[in-house]
């Protein structure tokens, strides 16, 4: 994650399950555009579960929705949470990624 990117204050974007892009899944979307392999741990601090989904997250100070690897239970968090500093954010905006 970029040094200027905030780690705290992230939220899950609800109602994104039905969305799709040409990568088939949002996990695959993250894999296609992250410059690193799928991580062993969930992106949410301090969760140590294995991530299974590419989750839509957003932050008041960050432009656009982002995809991060998450476990199924963190993907259902309704409040704000913290992301680990090593997390790679991938834009969920298809015009900037797979539809570009
Ligand atoms: Zn995609
Ligand atoms: Zn988790």
C-alpha cells in the first residue's frame, strides 16, 4: 500500500456480490492486476485467516472502490476496519483495469 494511503477507516461496500467483471471473479481481478501473489492472510488487521474472496472496500479519503483479498467473515464486517500495511489495493473500476 502507498505510504499516503490510510490504513484505518475502511468499510465493506455492501451489495456487490452480483457485480461481475471480465475476470470472472473479483479474486481473479485482484490477481490479474496486483503486482504480487494471492496472500496467505486476510487483508484486515489483525485477521490471520486465509483470504477467499476479492472484497470491495472504500474509504472517504481514497478515490474509487478498491479490491482487497479477504476471508469470508471479514467480508461481512459492517463497521470500519483497518487494513494491513502490506495490502495491495487494486482498483475496482473496470475502465482503469480489465476493460481498459
Ligand atoms: Zn476484472
Ligand atoms: Zn479476515
